[in-house]
C-alpha cells in the first residue's frame, strides 16, 4: 500500500500571533509619531503651583505687646496684621516667604473655643501662640513644620492666635501664662 499523506492544515494560531504582533507594533509606531505632533499637556505639580502664587505683602493694622505674667511688663512689642474674617483666617500667613521678627499676624475669632491650625501652604516655620479671652497665652506650638497638614490644637479654649517667626517665643522668653494686649490702627 502506498503511503497517503494528508494535506497540511493551515496553522491558524501562528497567523493570529503574527497579526497581533503587527497590530501592536503599528500602534506603538502611531503613538510615537502622534506624540511628536501634539502639543504637550502641561500638568502643574504642587510645587509649581506654590511658586506661581504671588507672595502677600504685610499690611500693618495694629501693634501687639507680649506682657510678663508676674509683673505685667512688656516683653516684646510687634506690628500686626489682623485676620478677623473667615477668609483671612483661612489664608493666614500662607505663601509668605519671609517675615520680619518684629511682625506677626493676629487671628481674632468670634467665640472662645478650642481651635486648631496647620501649616498647609505655609513656607516659613512659625511659632503659633494660642490666647484665651482674658488675653492669657494657653498654648504655644514652637518652630512648626512648613507645608505640614498635621493638626496643631490649642488644647484649651482660645479666642486669639498670634503667629510669629519660628524661635520668637524662645528668643524673648515668652511662655504659657504670659499675657498679650493689642491696639488696632485706623487703616
């Protein structure tokens, strides 16, 4: 008997693999060519956004004195900018790149309660001083971390908060229990 050979069946799996490889290669070539013709999309990073915000300028709106708790003598007097509305309290000292040690920001709240601050979008390290309705310092957070979203609570009721440059309270010996008083100017 003669050996009968069956006709070879086409290998469809091999054809399918070749088609997939050609399609993928074509896709990659198309995207590379298309990318060179498209304008780049500009995605702003958080760092770029921080650089683009104009630095607010200090506006003197009053003067504030820190007073020794025992003898009521003035420890240090500074010029203040006042944040007494929701919008100004929310912004605070954000985006400031520097601040003179003889300046600060006074936050005034409508009621005495526990408050908490953070350092989001705040470039410089600060001392944050919480003060109750009797104008007595109840809590100081020293040398805070720039850009931190960590909560910095008053831990006691406060109605005022003063922000100064970091190291201010140590330099002048201002501590919890000391007092403050302020006068606003007509600006």
